[in-house]
């Protein structure tokens, strides 16, 4: 929870950051904790993840302005402040100790309610009025749950909320296995075990196997915000064996009918397309000076050889 907060705050504090989030910066400043010593330098990818979910939420809120967003395992995420349209409702579901920390900074209101319970306990669903639409966010949560529990949770949502949207992020299998055998992010911080790992090419099939309404799957942008790691992500996306073994951000449209192919198609752009566009722009920018230098060199060469050519042509004539 603190690592994710730190990651978002690092981006929100940059002039070119991918998030604008004064509430996040405020909470980050008020928590007396040596984030950098504990977690190391923030990569910004969790802020990219949050920004991509913001985008999906805003698009959905345009169609469902009075809808309810349920954020499972929300921790200290301030997403509701970033996307609030003044009408939407929000239910934050987290374990009791996390909710009490959240309430120190983000007290509940009539529109923004809290539910101190495990996401695995389906009684939170009784708190959701689905009449104006339901959007469920599980950001940085499912990888910490047992795989059987993830299946039960997602199929429970599909059963109870036909037509809903779900966004969650997932880690690849190899990374899950690494955390299960214990890995230090820094000398001070050992990554918690993450038992649920899934590669991107397995997701659609596994979800459909869990519940036939979990049939429409799209991928949102998830990677580093800029620089070398962003570029490394573009490259990995083009390597056949590696491209499915990366973290993913998934949007699922729950079908209206049993076995149906999902609700209205979400207005999302796949990660590969976003990265492809970025790579093309980057290539154009990087290549432009070299092309210019090439043209200048050719012109200089032609100018230098012109007298020799004129001499030779003249001699021939
Ligand atoms: C890595 S943090 C992510 C917090 C937040 N979603 C974010 O992105 O900043 C994981 C969160 O999941 C919560 N959590 C863990 N197990 C949970 C469960 N069974 N039910 C609900 N929340 C849970 C933790 O309390 C914590 O707030």
C-alpha cells in the first residue's frame, strides 16, 4: 500500500508526471516514513497503471454518471478524487486495519463509503446498488490472493453484476514464483508472496473457464512512464516468447446474459497498440537528426566532388 502510494506520489510531484494528484502528495507528505530507504527509487509504473484505470473510469462515467465504483483493496489510493464527477458513488473495500489508516486521510462521506471487510467475503456485494451501473477496480490486489479465491471472486462478481466492468492487474507466472521463493526489492524490503500469477495469453481462457460472462477482455497500458524502461517494454512486446510474460492491466466487460460476449465494447486501446504508437514516434524523433546529418553529408560530398567532376567532364568534351 505504501509502495504504491510512494510510486504515485513520485509521478504526481513531477512537472511531466502521468498523474495530477494533490491528495496523494498530501498523504505522502503526512506519513512519517522513509519511503526511499525502504522501497528504493520509484519506477512510476504503478502511476501509469493508476492513470490507465482513471482513463477507463472517466470513459465509463461519461456513460454512467450516477454509477457506483467499487475499489477492492484500495489502501491509500486517491483515485476517487482524480475522477470524481460530483455524482458518482464509490465503495472502498479493504481489510479493517487498512480502512482505519485510510480514514485518517480520506474520511467516508454519503457518496464515498467504506467497507472494512475482506474482498473474499461476498457480503460487500450487498452494499452495492447496481441500478446505475457498476465498475469494479482491483488494483494491486489479486496477485496477493490464492488463485482459487481469485476465481471465486471474479465469478461471484460476474454472477451478481451482469453488465459491470472490472479492471484488475496481474503479474506473470515467473514473477509470482519468484515472490513465493522470496525476493528482496531492497535490503530492507522483501516482496510479499504473490501466489496468483498468469501470463497475458492465458487470461481470456482462464476467465471464460471461471464464468462464461467473463468473456470480453481488453488490455490497458501498463509499463514505465518514460525513458529506458519504457523502451525496454516496447522491445519486449515484440519478442514472441517474452511478450506474454509481463505484468498486465486487464479490463473485463461482464456479459449481460449467461455466456454472452460482454456488454458494450469498452473504449480501450490495447497495450501493444499504445506501445507501437509510442515506438513509432520515438523512432521518428531519434532518426530525424541522423537523416538530416546524412543529407548534409551527401550534399557536402557532392559539392566537394563537383570541381573534379567538372574537370573530368570538361576534359572528355
Ligand atoms: C499493494 S496494496 C494496493 C493498494 C491500492 N490498491 C493501491 O494501488 O495503492 C494491497 C491492498 O490490498 C489490501 N488487501 C489485501 N488482502 C485483501 C483482502 N483479502 N481483501 C481486501 N483487501 C485486501 C491491502 O490491505 C492493501 O490495501
